[in-house]
């Protein structure tokens, strides 16, 4: 039987993640309150951020930026796309 969480993005009970997807306190908060579907939404948003800002995720500054955006996406009212971004 799958685990359910009260998802902070979907605002409903939904299937939870199988493991914490990120280390530390932020990863635990995500594990406790983010559904699999919401996590997939974040991965799409993260990919857009990496592409639009031309980030190299191996660089510490890029990782810190993405961590901050992840926290905002789930717990801080949302992570915005760059002003120049035009969705397809």
C-alpha cells in the first residue's frame, strides 16, 4: 500500500514520495508534505530554470539557487519563471 501525504501543492491527500528526494531538513519537509505529482511538477520547473538561466548544477552557486527556488516552490508561495520565459 502506498503512503499518502496532505500535499502542500495539490491541497489534497495524494500519493507520497518513496524517499526524501533531497538531503537535510528541506528534503524531510518535502518527503512529509509533497506528493509524487507535485514533485514531478517541480522537476519540470527546475529543468526550465536550469535551461533559462543556463545553470550548471555542479556549481555551488547554481545548487544554492535551485535549493532556494525549491523551497519557494513548495513552501514559500511559488517560484517564478524568468521574465523573458515564453512557455511553448
